[in-house]
C-alpha cells in the first residue's frame, strides 16, 4: 500500500508539472486548476504514506523493545 501511495504521489507531481509545461502557452484558469488538483492529490497521497509508515513503526515498536530486554530470570536477586 505504501508503494502504491508513493507511486501515486510521484506520478501526480509529474502530471502537475506536465500540465503546466504543455499548457503554459495557452495559460488560463483551467491549467492552474488542473495542475493544482494533481498537486493536491500528490500531497494527500504522500501524506497518507507517511501516516501509514508512522503507524507501522508504532506497531513494530513493542516487538523491537522485547528483543532488547533482559529476561527476569537473568536479573540478580534483590536482597530482602
């Protein structure tokens, strides 16, 4: 899913630039609207990718914490 969102984001940026380059001579409001829509799609897609990555990091954090801990049986006994 993350790779899909990255691909959508990158391709949307490319499409926004392509619309600006191709229709730069004619200009107009529709050119700005079209490139703006592609840019918004790119920002949303890349933002969602970062959210998914953060959630995956949060999900995997306890597993990494468990690997770095010392078992209770290996700890020295506390005096009573």
